C-alpha cells in the first residue's frame, strides 16, 4: 500500500504544476478552494474571464462518479454562475467522462502542456484543444463539444 501522505503530496504537486502553467498566461486565473457546509469540496476553482473551472485532484486510476460529487454539488448550488464542465485530474490512462459534466483527465497532460509552451509560445486558445485531443478518444472529442467551448477560454487547466 502507498504511504498515507502520498495522496496529499500528489495533490500538492498538481496544484504546483497548474500554478506554473497559469503563470505563463497573459491573463492569469485566480485560484480558489471551495467547501460547502455539508463537506462537499473542490480542490481548485479557477476563475478567469468570468468563467469558473472546477478541478478535483484524485490519486486513483479508477475515478468514479462519487469522486465528482464536490464538483456536482458546486454546479448545482451555483447554477446561476458561468461554470465550465468539471475536471478530475488523476493518473488515468485515457480521458473519460465520470459523470455527465465531469471529465477525468490524465495528470501527465500538464507535463505535455509544459512541453507545448516550450515549443510554441502564445498558443492560448490552442492549448485547451491540445489538452482535449492529447488524451481524448475520438468519441469524447466529437460527442462533447460543450467541454471544448467551456475550456477554450482557459489554459490553466492543462
């Protein structure tokens, strides 16, 4: 079994990687954490250009709908806000939907985005497309255009 602090270390590393990516953007997002009185939470709630991007970080290769409950609770409680589909950042092999509005994304796509920034500067809008296409099976890319529209205005979710 893994060390009991490994999940916390993984979360810290992912937050650091997201902050690093965000620092390269001309308009940097604001990072928030959200917790409801009932205990539901979102690890990172990015705010940029009037859009909110909920991100939950989990150290599991088998994410499920239960792991998206914090994102779903936020979206239900704040339906009046402009909120993009949620992201579960975790060590999955391939991008896949864990609920109707929450997508599990491989953690190492952050590193792929880091490399893309080194290769090509100023790819702000293309970065989200690269994120989607790097790990998404074709049916996810074709069938969920709303995610593409939702992520297009941010690059911090890389």
